[in-house]
C-alpha cells in the first residue's frame, strides 16, 4: 500500500478552494449538494484509512483478539511506519467514533425534545409560540413544522412574514437538516473538512433564501425579512436546526438577495476559477476514494493470506 494509505487523511485540503468559490459563484442548490457530497466521501475515506492503520496497529499489541498471522512482518510491511501510525490510529479512530456518535445523539435529542414540546400545540405545519424572544426555525420529521414566536411575527410586515414562512418551508422541502448533519459529521471525522461544513451552512441558507424569493416574487422583501429577523433575533433554541437569520453571514445573504438571481448550472465550466476549483476538489475526492479502496482491498488480501478468514 505504501504511503498511499495516508493520502485520504490529507486530501481534504484539496477541497478548501472550492468551499469559498462555490459560495460565491455556484447556485446555492448546486453548491450545497456538491460540498456535502465531497465532504461525506472524503470523511468516509479518511475514516477507512484510520481503520486500516488501526488493524495493523492493534495486531501488534500483546493479547489482542486478532489472528496471530496479522502481526507477521509481511503484514506490517504493507504500512510504512506501522509501529507509529498503527498505534496513533487507535486513539484517533476512537475519538472520531466518539465525537460522531455524540453529534448524532445531540441532533436527535434536540429534535426529539422539540417535537415533545410542540406536541400539544394546534396546527400540523406551523406552531406559533407566545414568546418574548424572537426566533424561527424549521423542525424536520413527519410532515415537518415551522416554529415561530409572536415576538418575531410582530416585528415583521405581512409581506416579510410570507417571506419568513417561505424560507422555512424551503428548509423542510429540501431537507436541509440532512445536508447540515452530514457536513457536521464529516467535519467531526476529519478536522480538515471544517471549511466545507461552514460553506454548507451558508449555502443551505442561501438556497432557502432563493426559494423564498421565488415564492414571494420579490427579492428585496426577503432581504428585508432576513435583515429585520437578524436584528430582532437573539438566537434559536435549537442550534442544530435550520433557522431564518441565526445561521450564516447575514450581510452576505442580504447582499446576494439585492443582486440578480444566480444562474442555476449543474456543473461549472473548467475554464473558470470556480470550475478549476470544483474539478480539483472532484479529483481530490476521486484520488481519496481510489486510495482508500485500493488500500482496503490490498490489506484484505494480505490479511487473508496471513490468516484466512
């Protein structure tokens, strides 16, 4: 396998340029899907890389439950610096598994508590809370519900309220919570993917902004609604759920809405800066996947030859 087994750990660096350029030059829908897919593939590949290193490292420990043949010199020779890399991979993989499990648990706990709190309220799709704290968010699950407080509604004009509800409905319809959760888990698995997670948070909000502008028919109305909600809001009680104004850089979102609508393109041209970055990220993702798959198959054949499964 050689040094190629280490490539998935560092190849996420190749996706950093596209994270910034996609926010500016791609349609938010395309950017969200592209960045989420790149982040998930690279996170899976880097985790598989750690697992391969852990197998070699664990096989060398006294009293391990693995077959004795897996600790033979021929197996250890498949991974360079096996003594160091293998032993370091053990706690690293344990940390990845712990933080990802904790992230999933917190996400489901927040959603479960929110559903329980809203169970007795009327309205199958919209829940209006008599609260002095202004906030609004989209609660996924079942048909999904939009949660908004009277304090926020009182601060918005009727047209701006329609923009607010259109924004939150866009979050539910496109299932943005899945993109956000996938990007969050990817960043937990590999810290080099944090810029992609930040970009997905922003582009998901921009996606909902554009859908709201299309539904309302007035981009300036949506921009005013976002600006007012940001000034009124003190935060959402469910930070892991999509919200109108508390997620993403608000000034950039308002400026984007005051500009012409972005052109929807499935993939950027390779002769542009964002196209070069996108193709570079795609190439890095492909190399990472191929490296992980090649290393996994090679190690499986080596382990099978040392001690048939």
